[in-house]
């Protein structure tokens, strides 16, 4: 929960391992960011799945979530607020403030309940998303989660530091996006519509007709035309690496229009740092198909 808290408060979070592979380090980084995104917008924009000594640009990003295999990063305590040593499982918090926060008890109750029984990765992500959404709604003064005034007051008092932080940072961006969504309904593709499309691909892709698939992928392609919305789309995918196969599998369609649309989507996502990481970790068959199709387009031009 310390990592979760640090991401919300825009503290610098670093994952380090000399034993894990580059891919594994990147997975930890992205999984941590996806604890709060959705519902929070903008988080994936400060995610750096893998960093090297030769490129330290991430240090200039406020509240970065980054990973590295370099031992040097672990020793530079002025570079991070929280360092997660994946090799030992030890988390170093420079300020040692978290355990003294009023919401610490709420967090512990939440995680204790979450650890009861076996949970899938998707169930865990959903639980964190809902927990974050409740805090966000309090920050936006838009919730009736607690019917009891006393319980509502106690929650606000305990979570005030987070509520205040969200009002300063994420809420402003989230409110702008929500208002824009309302304005765009009926005119353009909204995040809510794309979320429904992703659900259909996950649950019933085999039963979708070619035309239905074309419509879904066309809407997604339209949505990711806006660079600021690409991180929002990636956050909807059920898993960091595996989720992208929902899109990549369309490359095997017999409909050339669908294949063309998929190539456009992936080209746009590759313009994002996280998008490059996700595509590079796709199933090898999908990767081969992608590069084959992309090379055909290049040669034809």
C-alpha cells in the first residue's frame, strides 16, 4: 500500500533488480501504475518501464514510476522517494511518513480484506480501482458512498491528505476529461464507449461478426488519434502485456480493412513509451504478423 499511496501523492517510485529480466522489471512498474489507472488519468504518462544509466530523463518527471536493473540506482537515495528492491522484497521509504498517516488504518483494512481468498490479477486491479474511485469522488464532492454522516466525516478526515492531493493534481485533469466526454457524446468516440468495446473483445470476440469487429477497431482507432487519450486506452486493457493481444489478434483477420485499422492503432500506440513496451512484449506470433504486415505496407509505398 506504500507504493499505491506514493503514486497517488506523485512521489518518485523506483523499482530495482539485478536478478529479474528487463521485461519483468517493466511489468512490475506498469502493474504498480495500473493500481490507480483507471480511474485516475495521466498516470501512465509518467511511467518509465525500464531506465538505463545513459538516459536519466525520467528524473525530471514529477512523480515518476520507473524501473532499472542498475545497482547504482538503488544507492542514489536523492533520486527517489520510495525504492522497491525486487531482489529482496524490501521497500525503502526515505521520509518514513506513510505509517503515520491517518489513512494508514483504512489502507490496512482494505488490503486485509483483499487478501482473503484467491484473487485473480483482474480482481485485484478492480478492487484498487474501486478504492481509488471512492477517494476520487470525495475529492470531486460527487459521492453518496456513505449514508451515515459520521462515517462520511471520518473517511474524509482520514483521507484528507489524499483528497487534497487529488484536488491539486489528478482531479483537475479528470474533471476536464469528464466534461469533455459529456460534450463529445453523440459526436465522437468516448472513453466509456471504448471501455465497452474492450469488454466485448474480451468476452465475446469469437462471436463478433467481421463488421462488428471493424466497427470496434475503427472506434478505437478514432479514439487513439488524440495523443492524450492513448494512455487512457492502454489503462483499459485487462493486463499489461496480455491485454494488447485483444487488438493484435485482429491482424489475423481475413478482412483487409480490419488488418489496416489494427496497423494504424499499433502505429499510434508505438508513439507512446508505454505502448512500445507493450507491443514489444506481445506474443511472438502476433509480433511476427505485425512486422510482416507493416513491412508489406512500406514496400508497397
